[in-house]
């Protein structure tokens, strides 16, 4: 992805790599999967918890879906990390653009 006025540098290359990884994301789900002790049962029950408008929400996860939901929540954490990396590289582009523009102005004077 090249925009007018943006030189192809390490930030652009790294951001493109992050965007490529984002395109290969698998299903994801926000939240944490927690095992909870159930009265009278040896096996734990499973709950998915997440925040919505500052309040904690919880939903029961059937045993048959626990493995899949674990993968979804793990993928969500990976998504957040990729977003942070992409933001960092975009910020590098912005900072570099401002620095390069300042240098260009100084050369003209």
C-alpha cells in the first residue's frame, strides 16, 4: 500500500507485513475462558468473560466448544498484538514524514 508522498521505508515494509498477517486471521473472539468449580462435579465448567461498556459479561461454554473457544480467544490476543504492531509502524511513517518534510524545508532555505 503506497500513498503519494510516503517514501517506501522500513516502516512501510513492516506495516505491509502486518497487514498481510491480518488478512490470514482465523476466527477470533474477545474474552477470557475460565474454568469454574461446579458443586458436586469433579470436572470444571467453563465460562467466557469479557467487558461490555465497563461491565463484565459471562456466558457458559459447553464442553464440546471449549477447545475451539480457546483457539478463538488466543487468536483475538494475536489480533490485538498485530494491531499494536501496525499502529507502531504507521506512527513511524507519520513521524518520518514530518522529519523528512522538515529536512526538505531546511535544504531549500
